[in-house]
């Protein structure tokens, strides 16, 4: 490993797994992380609509704010899983209802396709701007996205992780569940076989065709207004910037929302495998399970709320 940056005397190191590059704090061991986070069954709540899911997600932000004084660090979710929440916040942001809350919140994004122009309609940031609205960005304490157009993607990601660390720990992390082959799944954009380990805080990984297709389809289904050149540039993206397992495990609270099995029917099998997998007792075997099916990382977090719609169960 080679040191690439040292924020506040914490050295960030890169670990390569094939073409995948993972960043971690020096001195943190994977085995210690796995021992500290024991697997459990995933309890989930079935709600009647995306709107209901959005209201519960906003309640979670209020709850997190009520449990501490000072600023709040929230990592938001791109795509369909977060859109109902973002519309709701956008509607309320033009009033004074959320002013006290928004003035305390540091907002971070969790993944991004790169390289890509900041103005591309398939960028999560453009979708956030469309749904959250101008008033939100005027009132929120800070908003930090991953740098998809940085000349050096790795240095840009390290700067992002440095700011997240300075505002951390993460008080509330919103996650979805992305479908993968063989009923596997991804969290953030930690994909199967990418070699993510328990101590990795972030990664730069090659993009797969299936993820690009899923990304584009969910943006179209969510009503994104785009030009043909936006889609062409998105399809040329070569890498994904993503938070890593250590960032997920280090969050105080994780809230998962899975609302788009209608447009991504493979999520039915992915969710079924997620909730039914039996974890291995041996830590190395468990690490292999997590690499084969990264959606399982959520079952190592002790403070999780999973919100789904009936169609995720095949209903």
C-alpha cells in the first residue's frame, strides 16, 4: 500500500484488487471490523406507496436531529429509492417548516458515475437539484457530492472522504438495493467481485454494462429530462466512485428503501437472497460471501430500518 493523503493525521491508503481501487484508513484491519459487526436477520417493513416511504424517511431525519445537538451528517440516496423523500423536502423547503432542520444538516452523496460532466442529466446531482429545488440548497448547511469531472478521480475522492470524515460520523445513511446477476445485489455501488473489504471507506471501480443500464433506466423512470448526448456520455462512463463497507458500517443509523421493483424486477430475487442467506461462521468465508453479494453488508449493521413496497416480495 502507498500513502496518498493524510487528512488530520489519518493516512489514507490505496489497496488494489484487480482493476478495482479501494481506499482505507491506515492501520484498520478487515478482520477486526468483521468481528465487531455480527450478522443478523433483516427485519423489513412493507409500506403501501413510495409517498409513504418518503414520509418515513423524513421522519428518520427528524428523529436523528432530535437525538443530538449541533450539526447532522446525512448521506442521501440517488435514483428512485430517494426521489419521494427529495420531492417532499423540496415542497417543504419553499416554506419555513424545515428551516431549523436544514440549517443543521451536512448532506453528502454516496456514489457517482465518472468521468462525467457535472451538468449531465444522468448525474445524481442534477436529479437532486431537480427534486430538492433551489430553496433547499439555499437553506441546507452544506451539500457535498463526489467529483465526477476531476482530472484525478482518486484525489477527488480522497478530498470528498476527507470532508465526510471532518463532518462525521455519519448520523443517517440512506441506502437502496441494486440488482446484480445470480440474484446478487449492490449497496451504494459496491458491486459483486469488486474485492471490497470491511475496512474500505471508498472505492473507484470499473463500471459494468448492467449497472449503466440500470442507472439510465431508473433515471428515465423517475422523470429525468435529458438530451441524447447526456445518455451517450453516461454510457461512456468508465468508473464508479462509491462509499465502501467501512463507511456503511460506521454510520449511526442506516435506512434502506426499495421502491422500484416495477421497473427493476430483478430486485425481487435479489431481496429474497438478501434476507434468506445464511452467513458463514468463519470470517474469511463470510468475507467471500460479502464480496459475492455486497447487498449483505447491510445485515452487519446493528441499527437498520428497511422499507419496501409489496412488489419487492413479488406481490
